[in-house]
């Protein structure tokens, strides 16, 4: 499968639609962009996102936040996302049918 030239912009557009208090996984975003299996590439798009994109609402499949980004958890908690004892976001906050 060939990666579309506008892949990053498409990911940013999808992330911009995630409402406050909800989260999505890298894999969900890859599927929504029509590129299942490209979760790691989604991570690269997120890392390059322009200001204003709510990238803090994206976690991995286990609910882990981005390594080294300590403010991510604080931002999510401020929006009402709960975390489990193991430090992972509670996946009941995943966006449905998105």
C-alpha cells in the first residue's frame, strides 16, 4: 500500500475532530485514514503536527501516553480522562464510531 502524499494532513484533520475528554489510538487513526497497519507512521505525523492540533488526545493501544511528554497526562486529566493504576489512560474514553 502506497502512503498518500497528504497522509500527515489527513491525520491532523482527524485528530482535530477528537472532542475534549475523548482519546483515540494511533491504530484507530491509521484505520480512519484508510491505512490500517500504519500506526507507527501516524505517530510520526503526530510528532510533526502544527500548533493547535490536540495531539495529547492520542495514545497507544494500551492507553500509554507518549514517552517523555509528561504534560500529556496532565492535559488529558484536565479534560476528564481517567487513568488506571498502571498509568495508562482508561480506554473507556476511546472515541466511538469515529
